[in-house]
């Protein structure tokens, strides 16, 4: 992992925790996490790494949510996951 990756990794994990708690409106995610600074590409890196995705909700409009890969990364990093959003394999193991 490069030095740049090491610097942004904690921010990506923070972003994933925030999105994993509940799907966020796209505009809110952009306001909170998009940046024009090339060294802080939290949103872009999260999308490129397939950790978050955009989807359209008929009632709420565009949303951003954590992917299965994003949830798995949070679990590997021992980050907080809401029970309803934990991968099924973790829920079974906890029983």
C-alpha cells in the first residue's frame, strides 16, 4: 500500500461507517465527502474500490450506500456495523 493510500485509509473507513449506518442522500454525501484536493479523494476512491454505490430510490431519490465489499472491509477492520447491515456470515457466526 502506498503512502497516499495509508493517509486516506482512515478517512475511507470513516466514510464507510457513516454510509453503512444508513443509506445517505447523494447530495448529502457529496457535501460531506467530495473534495477537489487530489490527496483527499475519499469519495472517488471509495467508488473506484467498489466500497460504496449509488442507487435511485423512487421515493427518496439518489442514495449512496455501502456495498457488500464495503461492509466486509469494515468488519475486517473491526469498525462499527449496525446489526441490520452486517453481512449474513457475521450474523451467523455471532450466534
